[in-house]
C-alpha cells in the first residue's frame, strides 16, 4: 500500500538552483546579513554574497573550470564556504563536498572517484589536502585556499581576476553536488544530486516550517553534509533568513553566539540535545531567543527532546532523511509540536512512501513494520560510477529503499523503529563498517574482522570491531587495534570497542552475519 504525503504537492520549477535562489533579487533584504560568522562577527549581506558568488564564478571560468568539471570543497563552515559552493555552481560546474575531518587517504578516494580537478581548502587543512591531492594525482597548483597560504592561490586571488561570470548554461537536470554517502551499506559513494533535487527539497521543506526572512538560523552542523547544505545554508538563502555560522562545535561558544545574535532556530544532532538537556553551563546563558530546535542526522529520543523543550521553553521537532533524499523526506511541521517526539513526522509534499516487509517483499499497512521506500523529486539520480549500488538502492519505479524499518499510523505519521542497513551512525556521522573492516584487514596481525554498531554508556552508537588474530598476533591488544584505526581515519570513524573472537560468523556465500554478532551482544548484556 503506497501512501502519498497528506500535504498538497508543490510546483517544482525547471530551473537551476542558481536561478531559483538569485534570479529575483533580494528586495528589502539586499542589505541584510545573509551569512554571519558567529566567531568573528564578520558578515556578508545578500548583495555582497551574490557579488562574491559572481566574482568566484568569473575567477573559476578564467582558470578553465566550467560545465562538466568537479571542484572539491574541503573546509569548515564559513560564509566563504557558501559563496564558493554557489560560485562553483554559477560557473556551471559541480561541487563535491568533502568531510572536513577526512584524512589525506580518505580525501584522495573522494577526489579520485568524483573526478575533481580542483580542491579548495583552508591553510590549517593543507597537510591533509596536499596529501589527498597528491595521492589523487592533482598538482599543488590545483589546491587553492580560502585564506592566504604561501605557494597557493587564495580566494582573494580568485576573485581579483576581474573576469566576468560566464553565461549560465546549467539546467535543472545537471548535477549540482556530489556528496559522499555509504547509503545502505558499503564504502562511501558519490551521490548524484541534481539542481532539481535541491530545488525540490527546499520547496518541500518550506511548506513544513515557519522560516522567514526574520529568522536567524544556527549553522554549526557542517555544510559539507547534506543536512547543513540544504536545511541550513540553502534554506537560509531561499527564505532570505540570516545564517549564523560556526566552524566547529564548542558548547560554550555555541551558547554564547546563540545569545549574542538572538538566534531563534537551532538545527542540531542528538548529541547536542544531551548537552542542552543536562549540562549545567546552559543555565548561564539567556536562551529565551530560541523558539524552535530541529533535530536530524540520527534518531532523537522523545524523552530527551521533551527535556530540552522544557528546559529552554521552546518547540523541539524531529525529521528523517538521507543524503540520497537531498536530504529530507519526513519531518514534524512547526505547527505540530503535539506529535510524538519519537516519530519523524509526515512525508513531505510530492513524496510517496511504501512500507515493505524485507523478508517477504510484500507491502504492509498501517501499524505494521516494514522497510521505508521513498519516491519523489528529491530522490537522487543514483550513485556515481556505481550502477550496481544504484540498482540495489533505487528500483525501476523510482523508489529509494532506505534500509530503515518504519511504521506509520492512521494520520500518516512515520516512526523509524529499526534498521536493515549496516551503516553505523555515530553522533549523526556515517560510519560504514565495510570501510573499517577493509582497513583492519591490512594489519599484519589480524586474520579476519567484522564491525557493528553498539551502544556506549551514554546510549551513543559506536563502532565495535570483532577481531580474529593471526597466529603471529598473540600480543595484539585492544588498544593496539584502536590506535591502528585512529591513525588512518577521521575521528568519528574510530573503533571504540574491540573484542577478540575465534571466528567471524558468515553465511555460505561468505557474507558477514552481523545479526549473529548483534545477538551475541544482546546475550552478553
């Protein structure tokens, strides 16, 4: 049984994201701040921001970058990140957004797989950026910096070319961005999101919320992640709201910036909700400006959400999405604070859903558990250069198989109750077990391994490695295993629990039986 959103469809114009956001000008918001750096107070008005976008596009075009080219952004949240993102699109090129915590090796994989020819970063990231660029076959000249760095062209150099922005030839069907996601399983893959996908999701999200040109949006969640990119950065531009940026999360600084700039809309992940509900320092700040807190990237416990709402006297909402969905498919509307906070709310306009029993393949109805399938204009085109992964995730009818088990009630409210897919979500960040397993198997004292997500003492899902030692590995310790991984991956991917085991359970075809490992965890609990 398929179910359409209870909200009327919205019209999706056949335009690029660039046209959608900038073609009509800014009206009385022209001199209002579009982006404000919360740590420095520096700001770009809408007019200044658009002017910078045009100059960046001209500078990129002068370097020979245009349609079909991919430019990688590897930097923390800054107003300039947003300007570069839109400058790249204005130059008719494509952005691939890289996780700012990536190691050089992880970055190299994305640069190579995406076909990026230019990398833009910041000087503190240069060591990793150059290591990744070198491994991917890019020259040092292909690495630019936002700030000044010896031996590299900077953003100032890029915009000082004086070259005009090229003719905008981008269409709604062109690829806008290639964020990387593990999807339902496996290594990180480039998600092909078109201009239409991004425009559609902005219009879908707009129906559900009450963001206006007077809203101030907090953006510490990274712009490289599709949640920050669509829901914070681009939603701010769409509604002419002010986006207040933070390059990284620091609780005291976050609270101070929220108070100082009277930020009224916070987008968070569940770990921040824990701090807002429990940390004593919260009481040292006047957060009466906060009207709405929206949690995403990972499931928010309803009791925790209610504790935050009570402490801050605000509305707490939750949504659901995936990179492959641009990213939002379900959320609680601003005017439905009465909904169960353990739910993910309604399907957005233009979306059709099915719940399918993963064992039988049969559709299930209201109140029954099934894998959530989603169809709509925000669903990705597919995975870059990976038709097998695309076919395994998106069917011939256009439904994206999310890998999450959900139930829906009579009103059309969805709740995520389990997960089919193997992906671990640590503090909202994706951790693909297959990537950690491949890395662990390079250790000369490890014979076999499997990685699953387990709950730590705070209820956070963390990667746990089951390890079979080589005959020569008798002296291998848990700390040795964790240190080996930590040296080679971003912090959120670290293995945080290790258990040595005699044999990894596998099927006849050699597939790791993670359900058996999870059952082992339950028995030991």
